[in-house]
C-alpha cells in the first residue's frame, strides 16, 4: 500500500459521511491553495521527465489528467507537481450551468469504479478564459474540453461549441470536442457522421482539435467517425469517455450500479483498450490517440500504449491510487518508449 492509500484515501473517503462530491471539492480546494514550497516538494517526488511529441505538441511525459477532474481550472498549478505531463480542463460549456441534482457522484469501491451524472456543472467558458488569462502559462500542455450547453438545442450545437472555442482556443495546446458524455441529453448523437463533420468544419484550424468518443459506440459507427476525423483534419481521438454498461462490477457494488450515469475505473479497462486498438488499426496509426479509461496500475497504462495510444490520461485511478500511480504510469510509459528516457527508466524523477 502506498502512503496515499494508507493515510490520505481513508480520510477523503470518509469526508462528508462518504459523499464523493464533497471529497472532490475539498481536495480541489486544498490543491488550489498549495504553496510554492509544497509544490516543489511534490514535484521532486512525483514529476517524471520523459518528453514525447504528439500532434506537434511537446509533453513532459505521456500521462495526463483526464477531463472532468478540474472542470474550471482551479488547481492548475498543482497537477504538474503531482506528476501529470498535461492537463485537460473542462468540460466547459458556452453558458455557465449547475449540472444535475445531487447526489450525482458515487464510488463503487470494491470495483475501484465511479459512477457520475454530473451533467457538465461548470462556471462557463468566459470564466475559464478569465482564469487562464490571469494565471499565465501552466508549465505543461493544456487541453480544453468543450461541450454543449444544456439549454442549447442540438441543432444549434455548432454555434455553442464555437462560442466556447473563440473564448478559449488561445489558451489551449489542444481542444477536445466532447461529444461522448452520457449525462447531457442527446449529446452522444453528435458522434454521428454528419454532426461531427459540421463540428470539425467549424472548429479545426488554429489549434489541434481532438474528438472524445464513447466506449459504447459500435465499431461501424466508430469507423465512420474516424473517416470524418481524417477527412476534416482532426488532430486525434480521445478514447474513451465513461460507459453506460454495468459489466465487471463486484457483487458488493451491484446496488450502486443502479445509479444512472457513466461508469469509469476498473470495469472500463478492457473496453477502453479495445476501442483504442480498433481506432489504431482502423486508421493505420494515422490518427494520434489519447487513451483513457480504467488505468488503475502502471501496466494498464503500458497496455493502452501498446494498443496504439500515444498519450494516456487518468481520472478514477487517481482517485483510488493517488499520485504514485501517475508517477508509476509515466515511468512505465517512458521505459516502453525506449532508451532516450534513461532518467525515467532508472526510476529517477526530476
Ligand atoms: C466525476 C467525473 C466527471 C467527468 N467529467 C468529464 C467531463 O466533464 N468531460 C469529459 O470529457 N470526461 C469527463 N469524465 C470522463 C473522464 O475524463 C474519463 O474519460 C473517464 O472517467 C474514463 O477514465 P477513468 O477510468 O480513468 O476514470 C468524467 C469522469 C468522472 C469520473
């Protein structure tokens, strides 16, 4: 057991009588207030220097923070200190919105999983732009994830994404087009061929644009979407978002499994890997992939890279295993990438 698992996790999991969202807010608050000295101590413990270049962007290491953890970018200085080689903020929407009613975030502990139906609670694209403007450079590449506002009808989705894009693209090293959250009614239909073509035609240009896909899409639908990504200049694909399926859960988590929302963590590992493998083979490796879903140990990260991902991201694994997982995954990725990353291979973090 790591120090995080022994001492930090039990405290966080007990906070607010076990309310996962309270623990999330508490943690974000603490991380946003970390002083420079603490950050530099954390950096020396957790940061891994093993640069990779993907879609023209240089990443200090291959392991990023997945979208949804820091939707409003409140703790941006903390994530690199915890070892992340890039951070995806958001998903933000053109209009600020409260998201779904609480409770809307649940831990399924024996399965190392999470169910969420947050519904893009966020302070809006303009607020994020103001925060990023005030903050200056973060130190690692920044992805900005865009979604559709709940009040905007699906037919006006392109304009809604464009509003956010115009406000935020200058702060972003890449833009993620989130069309795969299960928690905004109708959003996933934007993965259809013609809808995604319209979105990419509007957004592709100044900054690399990646499309984040659901693990529940059938292969022919993914193949169609990939064709559009290739023909419309998408810089890559992020695979995958949470799943609506409920396979692979521990018996003790069955009651919680009935909660509506997207499932992430342990039960998603294989499914995400299969999608990454499919995207990689279907495109002959022409479309860079950020692999995400169920990375719960360093080997899960290397298997996702083996399946064809160029970078990976974590969310649930970080909740259950903390920053040692980020470091372990980044070092494992570096070892897999080869001899140019001697420092990371020796286990030395800089
Ligand atoms: C509480 C929570 C909120 C999330 N919010 C977003 C989001 O706003 N945008 C997004 O693209 N993905 C979101 N995700 C999905 C994650 O980015 C990731 O794709 C998914 O959880 C699978 O990775 P994991 O198994 O490492 O958690 C969210 C996940 C969780 C658990």
